[in-house]
C-alpha cells in the first residue's frame, strides 16, 4: 500500500537541453560560446516547443536543465523559463573554461560521459516516476535510448535571414508527436502506458 502511494506521489521528470554552441577557438581552448543575444534562444525555443505541442505543459512536471551554457546566464535563463510557466527544479550550468591542454576527442568524451553519469544518478535517486529527455545531441540521444530512457530528439535550426529559431522534433522509429503529447499531457491518457520508467 505504501509502495503504491509512493509511486503515485512521484513526479514525471523532463530533462531539457538547448546546447549547440560548442566551438573550437584559436587558443585551442574548448569552451561553450554563447553570445549574449543567444540567451533569448532559450525563450524562443520554449515558445516554439509549446506552440508545436499545442498544449500547455502541466504543472506537475519538474524540469532539470543540464547545459554547457555559462553559469553567469543561469539567472536570466531560468527566469525566462519560469515566466513561460516552467518550474525549474535544478539547473547545472558550466562553471568555467575547459583546460587548454585537452584535445577535442577527450573533451567530447568527458562531456558525454559527464551528462550520462548525472542523468543516471538522477534515475538511481528513485525520486521520479518517469524520465523523459529532450536533446539535440545525436551521440547522447543514442546512448541514453540504449540505456532505456525515453528520448525525443529536437532539431533546432536558426534562420539567419529572419532571425528565427525553428524547432522540429525528429521521430526515430517509435517516436511521434502523439507520443510526445501523451507524455507531456498524461491526464489526457490516464493509462500512461507509453511512459517508460527509466
């Protein structure tokens, strides 16, 4: 009885990521480059996200942001998301520059491993009924899908001619917008049969 109550009390977790600013600079220093005007991309992304799902995301979701963006932007980004109605439970931002003696391959391996390790720690905490991850990283999405997580891949394209951001959810094999809507709006589908408990 207690176990069923605990399961009912657990929330569904959505982990979101809107990185895409990794670059190799002349100093051979791997950092996340985010021009100040790119902060608004988070706002645009979630405006588009809410428009494309055609539903307001319910309040019983908690959100964790795992991003390489600088921690100096954390307050601005989380504030913008909260204005849009997202309740941010935790956020992990980049705390500093990467060491200059690291090569690109090592940096990327450490980056992917670090993200997967953190997501697995969240899973093992047993705090959440389900975990859904929205990301645009091919390697990360493939690895997490193999580990049994519910993954939605978001393709984010910037249109420089009219300064807009296009957000398109790809649908690999079993994924569809119907399924995404069901996950984000579970009260419309009480069975929650598609929600994988990661």
